[in-house]
C-alpha cells in the first residue's frame, strides 16, 4: 500500500510518502519542493569522523582527559551510550558509513590501500551520490579511503590538507559552508588520533602536538596502559599518554569546526553527526571484534528533532548513518539498507519496541594478509564472537606496531588473566562469550561455562538470524572461498 499526503504551505508543497507492506513502515521520506519543482530549504548535513578514536572522551566518562568541545556538542544533542562500527578497520568501516551496508555487502572487506575495493555492483551506490542527485552540493575533507574513490562524487575536496592542522581544517570548511547554492553535505575526517609515520624509517608515533595544538600536553607517563590490555609498562604509558594528547587536538578541531558552522549561520539548519571509524590502534582494539575495537562515540544533533542532553541506551551502529542522513535530507531510500534511521531515538529516552535488541559486527581483513573472518553479536549485557577458522588460521598478532604483546610472556605477567587474554587474541578459539557488565575488558571467556549455555544459545541464534537477514556470503563454503580469493586479488593489486 502506498499513501500520499500532500500539504500546501505558502508557495511550497511538502510531500510525505509512507510505504507499507502490511505493517507500519520504518521509512519516512520527506521531499520539499517549490511550486515549480525546484528544491526548497532542506537540512544541511555535517558528518564529522575521528580516525581510531574509542571511548576516550570525558562526555563518556573517561577520567584521563577533558574534551570540552565534544562534551558541549554532546550536551546540545543526543549521546548514544552503546554504538558499534561494522568492522574495526578503516576502509570497511567507512564503506558502511557511506552505504548503509555491512562490509560483507559492500565488498570493501579490507583496506583500500591494501588493494581491496567495493563490489562492482556497489560502485556509485553511496551517500554523496544519492545526495548529489537530490540537489546537494557535496564536500569532503581528509581521507575517504574507500575504493574506487572516483565513484564518490564530491564537488569540494581540498588537496594537500593535513587534517591534524585543525585551524586550517576549520578555515577551509568555513569557505565551503558559506557558499551559496543549495543544501550541503560536508564530511570532515580528522586524522587524529591515528598514528603518524615519523622520520625516514616511518616510525609510527602519536604526535602529541601539531602546530602548537594542543597547548596543554599530557605528561608521557600520565595515563596508565590500557585496561583492555592489562600491561602498565613505561612504553605503554608513553604511547597511551601521547594518544590522549592527539584526542585533545581532535577536540580542539571539532570546536573550531562547529564555531565556523555557527558563524556561517548554519547551526540551526544543519544535522551534525560525530563518530569514529573504530577504536584505538592497539592490540585487542583495532582489527578485532572486542569492544575496544568495535565500540565508538556517536553524537547527533538534529535541529527540531533531537532532544538536547539526551543519553540514549539504544543499540546503534554506523551502518545507520546513511539511512539517517537520507531521512533528514528528505531523500527517498534507493534500496534496502542493513541500517535504520535514528530519527525515532532522538526525541525521547524511551526506546521503541521495534528497535533492534542486538548489535552485530564482523571482520575479514585489514591488509591483505591471512584470512581470519570473525562475526560478533551483543545484547545489552552479553557478547558472542565466532571465529570460524580457529585452528586453521590466525589473525594479525600485532596492530600498528603496538609493542605491548611482548609483556604477555614475561615472568611478571605470564600467569595473569591479561596474558591469557593476549594469547587468546593471537590464537582465538572458535567461540568467545563475555559478560560485558562484569567483565567489560573481555578477559574471561565464558563460552564453555555451562551456567551460560542458555545465553550462548540465544546469541548464536541471534547471530545466525542477522547473517541470514543481511545475506552474509560466509554462510556458504563458496562464499568463504570467494572472500579468501578477494584477499589474494587485493595483494596482487597492491603489489604485495
């Protein structure tokens, strides 16, 4: 059934199209047009991403840092307490942000600079393309990192801009924000807190200061080693403390960017979303299905829709970004998405009964190395990870040159739960089950605990349901073989 409701307001008409298949539709597509068919005033879109940022913000309760700009932005909109990316690797994660599909649906299952790319069927099916077709002018600052980049139609993309130079980012963004001509979509991708390759040997470091920002650096021993690793050593403190300084620079950059939005007179007609592409680039974080890899900050301010200061307990994902933005822009959904519009969650703390009860994530490749796929699912408390090739292959044992794995076999740590968790990280069993309420750092695997057999069974069913609903190719052996072959093709393409 299709129902059209037409409202005439002055010289413009508002067309609401409700689609139903026998039940209330989850879609509300709004198109604003003038009497002669031209686009009327529509909501602008500012999508801001951080690179490798986990939950290290004071608005999420981190005691080691103050992030006043992001805290103020969170207070002006909605802060989602539990949000996941689709895969804790840059290119796959970003492909989901810009498509509304999981990586197993986009084909971008590893890094673009590692030779991976979208399925041919998905080339050109992306958020900026949909918005440009609807009359939006489109811009991006910083990395896109989804291949082929030519399939993303951006009108504005300043070259040679290093997005750690947060003053320059704000300045360039201000030029775009003040241009005339239709609503805009601008995606600003900050480099922080991703590491930086320094010197002739390309040593990866977290640059604590860049062009004088931040002014107040954290001392290099100010922050203990990550709780999700459990190794509080000088090298860990130094790297983590410098990482936190890069987060402070990110916070300054977001503040400068939002000031430009306000001074351009666009604050009240722009949907602003802040999110990260995955968690910190440390062992048991990035490239894993642990919370330190998948869980990210997710902040939304939708003028006229979002409730200021709302902290939502709904389970949300970055796969929801494209349907949310198209909803806000009044653009009809061009096909089926794996994600959903966040609109129903933004105006009240109550979670709608038909909202998801589980979050799902996955992993395939980072670079074109060994193929070690994972599937993960969680509810409000428990988390299940499936490693189908356990015993046949192994995941990357070191992430972005993180040296802390060396401590697992040293005498003072060898018999600790932290060391056991590290060994599980480099050689996982087929199933992992964690109680995130009692064990938020996922040190105690309960998969074989008979007292949790019922919970494991429930999550296994939920995981299978999600895989079937989203058409996961790895449910079939031929799909597994195909994805493994994609890694070989990527390595050849990248010349490795």
